C-alpha cells in the first residue's frame, strides 16, 4: 500500500552535519537489510561527507523537517576521455515512507547534483531480487547495463 505523504512536504537537499546521526541510522538499517555488519560511525560519516577531502556527496530527503531517506554519491572518472561520472552508491528510504515518491525525489536530486558536477552519466546497482528498484530506475530513464548483477546507467 502506498504511503500518503503530501508531495509538498518532501524536501531534498544536500546533507548537513546535523543529519549525521539520522544518516548513520539509515546506513545501518540498509546494511542490516543486506545482511552486512555495519561498522560505520558518525566520525567516519563526518570525515567522508564533510571532511577536508570529502569522499562522497550525501543528499537527504526530509518530511516535516525529519530526514527519512538519503542518497550517497561517489565520483567516478574516465580520465582518458575527460569524462566525469557518479555512482549512486546508496539509496535508502525509511520503510514507513516507501511508496510515497521519496525515492524518485532522491533519484532526481542525485541526477541534478551529477549535472551540477558536470558528470556525463550516473550509474546505480541493485540487489538481483529487488525488482521494484529495477523498475523505478528504468522508469526514471536509466538503461540496464550488461553485468553479473543488475546495474543501470543514465546519460546526462
């Protein structure tokens, strides 16, 4: 059943330091979902998102001022052709907010961030059993790539 969230109540934005605890909770939830043991900490998130040399770009989706989803983007490059790309390493929406359009909002915000960074493409992978996510990426304009696990790319 689709969660009813007023679309006007959904805000996507770059992560702020004040989001780190909530992002940590969501990263841990995603790790548990995949059967991983999360060793991430607020310290490592702060280093990787806000450090002197940030390693990722993090976007959050919030409803009524509370972060309920996030996307983590990792830069890539094809140096030989001078082409930037970005990989959506994580996309997560809290269970009670799934089906409300927040995931698509985060995908669109990620595409906008990739364009802002002059990326030529964005990639994302899914678990082989996650047919819903695969359908969403295709509906958002991604093309499925040939690989051992489901991978998708959109040219920007």
